């Protein structure tokens, strides 16, 4: 049977719940906004109704938290504020792109301010800043975590604009928390990919505007493009220009330049017939090294942001969520991993003196298709498996129906599963209902190392759980039963003398 989606663990004296569910950006923002507000001001008076609706949202804690947030009275005003923030983000993004177009156009006009254009100087003025910013972005990508993108200047401008203008433009009761939650979204991996897409789009528009202005100017006026140098030799310049032309030439945008053609373009020696060729060369450089890389990265970042924003995770270890975990989740749906806060061990159960019949066998979340298994010299009455809530209710009813207690209740458990308090509580209740000894049979320990799990630590975790519920633990691999473990199990089933 599939395991519940919610998982939790006790650590350092407090419970930590980790949920595997994913939310859309709108639901994530609403839930985070509610959390921030309740951590600052406490929960409101309408929590009981929202909590009741949340418990019907499914077994997952994240889904219940999102359903509860949507059922609160403040949800409508938060969604309205989120819509205003989206409009603000679009306007700021549009303003940034207008500035990018102006910057690109001005850069092109500055490069063509004179009818005599220095080719290398014009290429440097149009491509140096975009290339430098691209290198900085790539460096930040290498230094950041693999799952996160590196935002750039234009994306940061949009984020800062939202954080500064948002509280002034929102009128909902949770306006401050809505802006804070939006800032938190921009700090997630999908949010940073969105900022990264904005950054690349800025330079796409910049390069596109520069190209358009250059094409217009070259079409209506005559420009002489040439190169000159003070320190470099002619051979060095030929090598540099040939290297710059390699990629545009391989893309079919220009013809591969010959050394004599490049030398003919030196200042003062350029024939008029090559003006269009040098102009096309400059346009190809801006297209290949300025526009195309940024266009590719903008599309890639936008796709990663789009899919990421539809599958966001809640950090359910936040204090506000931890306080709600017990309210919204019942014990059958929460796995608690590791050792619980210190508690005195339960009194060890014994084989009843008036026991009658064979021991009872219960299976707990086993990865076996051949259950129930047989062991040499052992016999029992199979009570059933306890993987679902319905099965557990049936087992409890069956255990309460015995006129005389059985010698023991054997819980066949898999070491591949981490022991959880929900399972422990159920087994304790089942043993109490049967009024008998509880034995946890820990199986499949031989498969732990194949899954990179420390067998000693896993057995210690199960032994700790057994001590807390007053059970005996027998580590016995059903595929290769050890004689010593079989003897230990047999000894446990003998009534006290």
C-alpha cells in the first residue's frame, strides 16, 4: 500500500513536519501570507471553521494548510492584493524593457555619431557591457546552488520596486505580509529563475533596439567603417577580427573574412565597395554575441520559472506551520521519524497466564508479495495487514473480540521503513485490545545496505520505538532466518513461570 505523503520527525525536542505536496504560486503566496500574519498577530477567531474544512482536503499537511488559508475570511483581500502586485510587477517590467530599448538605441547612436566609424570601437561599445553582465551572471550561477538561478540588475530592480511600492498600493489588512510573502517567493528557485528571465529579456531588448537603430542608420546614411590601432600589429588585428567572425560565418550570416579583406579595411585604405560588408559584419556581431545568447537564456529561464512556480513546496518546518500540524493532521497520517522527546519507557507487556490459541500475526507496510511468510517451528493466526485506516479499525475490532487473550501479538514490520510514532501508537492500542504481549518482528534488514541505510542505526531506531510502547523486538530476516533469532522469538512466546 502507498505510504502517506506527510512525513515528520522529532528533532532537538520539537516536531518537524516535511510535506512533499506542491502548490501553485497563488496558493503558496496565500498560505505564506497567512502564516506570516499569524506568527506576528496570532490566529483569528474563525480558525475552527477553516480547520474543519482543511481536514477534508486530503491526507497531506501542505494541502490542508493551503485549504485552511483559502477558507479564512482574509483570503479574498489577500488574493485581491496579489492581483494588484502582479499588475505592479508587469508595469515595472514594462518600464524596465522601455529603458532597455532606450539604452540600446542610445548605444547604437553613440557608436555612429561620426560618419567615420571605428569598427573595433563600435563593436566594443555595443557588446562590452552586455558581455560583462553575462559573465557576471554566469559566475553567480556557478557560485550559487544548482537548483537556484542568479538574478541580475533588471530583475533586482523589479523586486526592489515591488518591495518599496507594494505596501503603498495595497489596501488589504494583510498588505505587509503579502509583500513579505512575495519577497519570499522571489527568493525561491523558481522566483529567482523568473528574475533571471527578466534580466536576460532586458539585454534581448537592448540588443534588438541597437540592431534596429543600426539598420535604420546604415540604410539612410553613408558610413565608412574601418579599423585602426596604436599598439597592436596588423597581424594581431587580423587574428582578432577572424576570431570574432568565426561564429557568425559558421552560422551563415557572413562570408568568412580573408586576411587581405581585413587589411583593406584599415583606416585610410578601405575601398567604398566594402562599406556594406563591414556594416553587415558589425550587425552580425551584435546579433550573435549580444542578442542570441540572451534570447536563449531568457527562454530557458522563463520555462524553468513557469514550471517551477506551478510546483512550489511549503517549508512546513516554519513555527507557524508546526503549531498547526497537530490541529490539521491526525496520528494516522503523520510519520514521525527519529527519537521522540524524552519519555519514560512503557511497562513491558507479558504473555498472559490464561493465554489460549496461537499468537496473532499482523503485517505493517511490508514490501513483500508473499505475505504471510512461514518460519521453521512457528505457527500463528493471521489477523491481517494494517496499512490503511480502514484495515486498522478492522484489526482493533477483531482483537477486542477474543474471549481469551492470545499468547502474543506479533507485528511483522519492515526495516526498510523508518519507525514512526503513528505506527507505535496503533500497535500499542492493538496489543492493549488483545491484552497480550507485543512483539515487533523486524524483517528485511539484509536489504538496508543496498539502499545506503545504516542497519545498526535503523535497528536502534526500531528498538527505541519498541521500548517506548513496551514491546519486545526480534530482528529476524524471513528469507534467511538465523537460528538464534528463531530461538529468541520462541522464548518470548512462552508464558511467565
